[in-house]
C-alpha cells in the first residue's frame, strides 16, 4: 500500500524499530541498536506532566544521538500539559511523537494513563487530537487489544486514523495479559484490514521468520522489544548484515556513553548492572557471573568483567 504522509519514514520500505522499554532503551542503547541496523528507535516512556513540571530526570531522558529515525514516547492525558510541552522545543531532537496507550503497569493505569486510555474512546479522541494539532511532528499511537475484557482495538485504531495519527502500533495482548501468553496474531491482520494508515506489529518478534510473517500480512514494520535486550545484534540478524562490533565492545560502548550521562558512580553502577547481566546471559557460567555482578559496587569491577568477556 502507498501512503502519502508528512514524515521522513518511507512506508514503502519495511521498518525494523526498537520498541520503547522503560529502564532499557536509554539513549546509549538506542544509539547502539541503530548502529546494529535499527531503522527507527523509540525512547523510554516519558511523562508529559513531568516535562511540564521541569523534572530534571525526565528532561535528561530527552537526550538523543541515534543516526536513524528517532521517536519520543510520551504518556499523559491532560490536554493543557500536552499543549504546553508540544509548544516548547522539548521534542526538537526527535522526528516522531509516539503516544502510549498500551502500558499495563498498575501505577500508570491507576492514573488513567497507558492502556487505561482505551476505556473511554471519546476522551482518548480529544487527547490524541490535541497531540496531533499541537505537534509539529507526525504523531503515532501504541495500544493493546483492549482493557477490562473489551477488545476494542479496531475501534481505537479507526479513531486514531480519524484524528490524523500518522501510524499506529498494536501490541496484541490485553492489558490484563501484561506480557504473559502469546500475542493474538489474527488481530494484526484484522486491524490492517480496517484502517488506511500504516500498522506496526509489536510483541513476540523473536526470529526472522516472525518478522517475515508480519511483513507478509501487510504490516508496515515491527517493533523489537524483549528480543533486543542484551542482544542488539538481533537487528543485524533481521537485516541480514554483519554486526558492527562484538558483545564485549557493545557493553564497553554502552558503559562509556552512560558515563557522560550519570555523574554519580554509584548511580551508574546500580543502573548498568542489569544491562551487564543481560549482556552475559548467553555466556558460559552465566548464572554464576550474574551472581557476581549483583555484588558489584564499583565501575572498576564492571570494567574488569567486560574486559574478560
């Protein structure tokens, strides 16, 4: 299908993207995934309200250095906050504004954000229309099958199209499923047949065959989430290209970039230990090595382990 959209994505080319993942897709990991072949990267989920309130932590999350299509994922439902944030230059380093209507985390849902946005389509219509109106960039929306045992993803996708969203991403699990079970594969085809904007597949893309199936049914692209954690070379596998550097070099580059982000060694060590455990998950004696990592308190210990990888 040919789309005529005001954005730099060529949807006549299948897009392989890094999905937004809280606590995972920091600016350094996004840059690394782009190096390995990701066509598009999406930031961690960032609160619109926090940006409005000048949260230092949220503003730090706006750092972007990837050499590919760059998307910022926002969440929130207050229209005045949306107008204020999108009327500023806070999103200037990104090419796309993505809106989260799919997060199943209880602390997000209880504030009527994330997948809770699927409960009231009239309210969501107003909120998403505000995003489209005040963003000087294309807007995309990520959502689930539904919430409260009501699978209204087709209606939700149609609504997104009607208010001017440029493309949509479906994670074909309900809010109640979280990340358990498997995605409902037929839902992607159903959604594609009912809207006239590009649809991305999110969820359970674990092999090149999974990606090819998504492509065969008409998806415009795939969002790669858990399969990329500690494994950015997965993008090179999907692209059929050589990985630009080894696992050891990947971990080293990730850490070096984060040194410019975290000023406190203690904070950096605490944060990077989980990434390091992901990087070593496929190595020999991974369980023992992970136990050692948990005890690390200094950068020297982390760097010494990376040198031995």
